[in-house]
């Protein structure tokens, strides 16, 4: 290991958290709080059918955008950080990534327009609200810009602006919704635009006053952005899909006016059950670099000890969440969302169990990735998705309660299956030969939170 790599590893071990974690963590907290504010106002300001349709857009955006653009962001951050460590300008890498992002975004836009019309997804996911397809296409472009910006900022070590971009997006999202709600405007288009446009505005704000982000340097080859990129794409997309599988399942399976209105109640409960995931984001921001640093230093005993402690914390958060869902969940739902909220303790308990299992799977996935187990993590997420879809497909929806139970049990089975596979793969990995040095990985992906 080089002297520079040793300094990186030792610095990572001595710091309580990596540099910039607090800025990123604050941005994530603001983003999470404003997201719940958006959901509360939308639920109160729209009809249940419109609210369910709006969340079809929400779920699709937060599955597709991070699924395709977050891996590109990670690779930009890694490549720019690597160049910066060698005193080489990262401008050519950023421009190459911008080209890739533009091609990817345009391709997704075209496929979305054609696919939604051809397969009737507008009716299934958006309940026939075509304006939401327009908002989705806009969001593909704005999130492409944001993720490239985030990768550029993290690669240059600008973690303050990185945290700002996360928080600013949430602020820009909720401010127009507050105005629309206060004015009594129930036009779904405005809510959709409030979701689609803020990523671009947040990117512009974060870049204000920043200099030297795209320093000139040698031309970049595509290979600089290709390290595990395919596995990162597929793994990120699978994780995001499983994360929202319960709500997505209800939206797709709901048939008729009654079930579509009831889907709004389910989605509200689903977001309440995701509160532990929001709390986990602060831990997750520092998770991967810490594990990678210990692994890269060859401190396998410390790696195992740190992972065991982290898993205990995650299990504790999950147990508290399940207990809260089983006892005060419905009361919290009525306080936050008003009298329109209608979901019982069993529904919330199952959803909280699913979220707890997902957090555990995500924790173990991060550990696998720190040990270069990208492919194994992808297999585990895929197994989880197959189990989830299988359980949902086997159920019946004679009543609304049956519909909810199909989605809840499918979500729980999928997350438990993914967590079990992650556990098997991680234990196998830890028992095999020690991983190679990951010191460059520490710096490259130190501040890349998974969008959840």
C-alpha cells in the first residue's frame, strides 16, 4: 500500500465520521422532512385518487432516476477524485459524463413516451392523468443534471454544496406546494411540476460561487467511467424498486374507483413506515467509506466488529419502528394526515417490518460493496424482487384488505429474502481471502448516499 493510501486509511479511522458527513447528513434530514411535508399537503389538497396518481409519479421518479443516474454520479465522483489525487484536472471526465447523462436521459424520455402509450402505463400508474407523464419526462432531465452535478461536487471534495443540493431540492419542492395548497388550487399539474423542476433549481443554487470544478486535463476515455458501472446500474435500480415495491404493487393491482381511492390510504401508511429509513440515511452517509477504510487497511477484525455494531443499531431502529407502528402508528397517521387517513395497526406493523428488513438488507449490501461484492449484492436484490412479485402475484384481491395484504406480504417477503441472501454472501465473503486495498474507493465514494 502506498504512503498516500496509508494516510487516507489512517485518517478515515481516526475521524469519528468522514469529512463532510455532517453537511450531507443535514441535507438529507432537510430533504426527508420536506418530503413528508409535501406528502401531507398533497394528501390534504387533492382527492384520494389524484393523490394516488401523484405518488405513481413520485415512486417512478425515485426508482428510475436514482436507478439510472446515481451510478453515473458515483463514477463521476470516483474518477474526478482519482484525477484530483494525481493533480490532474477532472474537466474532461465531467464533460464525458455529461454526454453520457444526456444520451441516457433522452433515451429514457423517448422510451417512456412510447412505452407508456403502448403498454397503458399511464392508466395503471397515473390513473389516466397524462399531465403526470409530462412531469415524469421533465424529471428525467432535471435529475440527470442534478446527479452529474452531485458527482462533480463530491469528486472535488465540495461537500458543503453537496449537502446544500440535497436540502435545497426539498425546500424548492415544498415552497410552491405550500402556496398552491394555501390558495386552494387542486390542479394536479402544479404538484407534479413541484416534484419535477426542483432538482435543476437545487443544482444551480449549489453551484453558485463555486470555481475550479472542471479544471482542464487530459482527454477522458469512456473506460474512466466504466468501473463496475453495469453492476451499479442494475443493483441501484433493483434496490430502488424493492424499496418502493409495496406502494408500487398497490398502484398496479388496484382496480376500479374504490381500490384506487383506497390506494391513497395505503401510500400514506407506506410513507409513515419509511420513517426508520429516513433515520437510517444519516448512518448510511458514513457507512460505506468506514467499512471500505477498515477493509483496505486489512483490519478484518475491526471490519467485522464495526459491521456487527452497525447491524445491532439497524435492528434496534427496526424494532422501535415496528413497535411504534403496532401501537401509535394510526394515531400518528391521523395527526399528520388528518381524518382522511384510514389504515389500521396490522397494516402499519407489516409495512414497518418490511422497512426494517429493507434497512438490514441495505446495510449488508453496503458492506458487500465495500468488499467489492457488487455482483453478489445485485443477485440478492434480484432474489428479493422475485420473491416480492411472486407473493403479490399469488394473492387475490377480493376486498381492499386483501389488496393491502398482498402488497404488504410481498414487500416483507422480498426484503427478508434480500437480507437473507446478503447475509449468506457477506459471511461467505468474510470467510474467503482478504479483500484487496480499497483506499481509492474510500475517497471516491465517501459521500454517495443511496436515494431512499
